[in-house]
């Protein structure tokens, strides 16, 4: 990876794109430090720190801390991510959107336009809910309808600006702009996370104990990173053979190819869906006074990941972890089923004269691919569970706060870095081809 970056900086065209990307990221991070007008950042920072649950931690991580600081980019890219997922699901449910998605660049631009509009709508809804829900409790210094409107407009404009900056990176920079902003947000919290680890396991202890603790921490982090890289990059290649056919006066075809099926077919989506479903009741309960000793309060504590595998609060609350793992597996199969269609792939292969060796074209091919897919999805879901559970176990047993670079965030970090490196390599390859053709 580092060799790829060094080679890329030697090429003027790619170097300009990398510097452009860094410039946009710098502008974005400056915006993350600017507080929204009329908000009481001290109140909300104290309120956020007092929360025992884990409901807002992931959201704060993907916003790079902007949420807890109530900056103009407090919503960050969360409305865009939610909008993209909703539109992707709608393309499966609504035939017209599905046709639009398959309609080349023109259809893709229409889908992007719909995603942008929905992003603004979601930003308005989220910012209004936050301004009204927290404003009366002290988040807004002078709680009037005008000040609420100013905060809503500021956060909505901030979310729209981030969406525009991300698209600038995608068009003129390197890689996917939204993914790049998400990566920078998560990485910005890493220094604070290492400080947490230091004060929890090393501060005040002897040199030998501190060194051993540091080595164990580095070993766990390295093992999780390597495991996540293997999970994200692993794939099962299904061999495909294309039969020869007469075209004009000569035979064409007869080529061998393969269909790569990623082990983690659904990416990080199952974990996000499961986390959102588990944390939604906890988030809603923050706005109401719920007795923690009542039945409803105990259910909410069971849904909070901070109480799982935690001997200090009781093992009974770990039932929520079992529900969480079941949801990850369920959403892995659900999301894969709507994004990977074996029947459609088998039909396209048959039209092009392709077949899987030893498997008849048509229905037998789709059934074979469906069996392979079910097996792969289970392996990918188990991998996601391992990545998601390790930080929960560490947090529960050692009482350390949630770490931004573990669990869901680690999958995002590894995925975006691998995607960006491949984008750089592909641009370098295209440049080499152009140079060869010019010669």
C-alpha cells in the first residue's frame, strides 16, 4: 500500500488528485470545529459524556466527534448514508426505480439526484428532531422558534455541503468521496481512543506491566485488522465456461471466466441495521423519563451494548447480545438476497452461452449458485459477528468505553482503504496503458 502511494505521488496527474482530496478533507475538518450558532456546546458535551449506553457512540464516531461538539457539520454524512440505503432498497421494491438503475449513466444520474433530495429531507427531519428534543433541555441557549430554525437550517446546510464536498472528491479526487469523509471521521477519534487504552491498562502501573499490556493491545489490534482484511477481500470464484459459436466465418467464444462472490457479500450493512434496530428504543427513551428498575427500563438496559458481557450489571442483560447476533445473521441473508439475484445471473449466463462446468444451464445453475451463496453468506455473517463482538467483550469485561476503530468502524476503515488503494492502482494502470498507446 505504501509503495503504491509513493509511486502515485511521482505521477503529476495522480498527485494533483491526491492533493485535491487532501484539500477537501482539510476544509471539511475545519468545518467540524465550527460550532453551530446559538447552541450550548458545554451542556451537550456533558450530557453526552454522562450517557451510560452505547446508542450514540457509533453515530458520534461516523461524524468525527462533530455530533457531540454540535458543530455546523453535526449530522455529517449520516443523512446521505441513510438516504443511499433507502434508495437502494427502494430499487428492489419499485420496478420503475430498478429499470432506472439499469439505464446506464442517465439512470445512474437520476438515482443520484433522488438520493440528494432524500438526503436533504432526512437532514431536515434529523436536525428538527435534535433541535426540538434537546433544545428545550438546554442545548439551545435561548430556546425560541427563531433560534431553533437557525440551528435546523445550519445543520441541514452542513449536511448538504458535506454531500457536495464528497461528490467533488469522487469527481476530481481519488476514490469515493463519501467513503473518504467517513474514513477521516472515524480516524480522527483514534488518538482519544489510544488515550483511553493508556489510562485504563497502563497508567500508574510498573514498566513491565505497562509493556506487556501494550504488546497485548497491539497484538489484538493487529489480529483484528488482519482478520478484517481477509474478511473484506476474501471471495469465492465460481468458474464459468463460454461455449464456442459461429460468428460470420469464424468461431468465437470458448473462453473461461469466473464469477467472484465476496465472502462478506453484505459488507457492513447487517451490523449497521442490527445496531440501529437495537439502539432505536434506547435513543427514543432518552427523551422520556423511564424508571430504570421498571420492566421497560430493564428491557432498555438489555438492548444497550454497554450492559452485555458485563459482570458488574449482571449476566442476564447479555440476552440482548444473543438477539443482536441473530439480527446480524438475518440482515446478512436479507441484504444479500436483494442485491445478488442467482436467477438473473443464471439467465444472463444462458443468453451469453455460458455455463458452470458440471451444472446444466438455467434453473440447475441458479439453484447451485443459491446453495453456494447461502454457504458463503453464513461464513461472512460469522466473520462480521467476530469483528462486532470482540470490542463488546473487551468493553464489558474491562469497563472501557467504546472504541471508534473497533467493530463496525474497523470494517469501514479496512473497506475504504482497500477501495482507495485499488482506485489509485487502477488510475496508474490506465496511465500506463495511455503511455503505451501514445508510444
